[in-house]
C-alpha cells in the first residue's frame, strides 16, 4: 500500500547455559538503497554487507564454542535487520512492536554498520574503528569494549563521532538507536563514510578484508565478555 512492501528481519539464536533469559543482541542491517534511477545497482558491500558478514562470522564462532562445550552463559540473538535505509524500520518494529525477547531482559545491543572500509577522514590509518554510544548508558560497557581491545585487537578506537555535539548525529542514524531509546546499552561500530557511500561503487573489491576481520574479532571478544561475565552490565547513565 502506498508503495510500501512487507519485509522481514532475519534472526538466529543461541540459548544461554546459565542465564538464558538475559539476551545480548548483535545486529546489522541486510538492506541497502536498491537500484538507482539510471538502472545502476547499489551493491552496499560496506553498507552493510560488511556488518552482515561480521554477524554471520561471529555467530559461527559462538556456535563453534557451543560445539566445543563452551556455551555462553547468556543467550545471544543474531539480528539481521531490514528497512534500515528507509528509516530504521526493522529495528523499530523489533523494539516497539514485536520484540522476540522482552526489552527488560536485553542486556545490550552491539550494532555493526559499515566496518569494511577506511573512511575519508582517515585515509592513511589502517588500524582504527569508530565507537559510538558505548558510554552513553553504561560505563561498564565502555570499559568492557576498551579492555577487550587492549587485550586482543589493539585497534585505535576513535570516539570523535560519539561526542554529544557531533553534527553528523550518527548516534541516531543506525539501528542501535531503537535499543538505546529504551535504555538498553549499545555500541555502534563504524568505519566512517567514504566516497562510495550510497553509490553503485560500494563494491566488494574495495573491502579491506583483514581489517574487517580484525574489527569483527573485537566485537566477538566484547560479546563474549558480555555473555559470560558474572553480573549483567549496569545501566548507570540513563537520562
């Protein structure tokens, strides 16, 4: 109706061993902007093919741990979201209309939206990642991500776009925001925009695959800690 078509979020789930009712959500959006008016296909390799494959690889890593007898203590929902480019529709549907698991039981959302490229503001930096939102609701979440990075990934974590006065307002522009507005701690992992952003030239041959893997490894390590630590992280900075 009115040009709007039905679409679906796609989910996978690993039940926790000790605290199955507490759920960590890992998300990425599976949609892109489609075909341009001149017929060119917008591939969306970075936006958000990079996040989509990262969620898949992280899910594979958790499933391998389960198979080896190391099931996470808390449950994990791997959420591939539709309709992000239209206005965060899929994540808003999940949080506002039909959450699969109660929001009060959702401990955090780690959202991955563009982690496969080097952004225009860092043309010579091959070891960074923008972190947005980690400290907005939970100081513990910020420190868990920092500690995981210091121990394992050693990326240069850049908080430029996390500033409250950031004019780009990225904090409000990806799917994590629909969780954050419900006082669920979030991290938005992001490489920044580039010349191919929302263009047909956002193609797989331009992905920095080793850097993509390293960034995904950080997200896995943070997720592992969140899922297995003794205590659920505390929301201590909600407005």
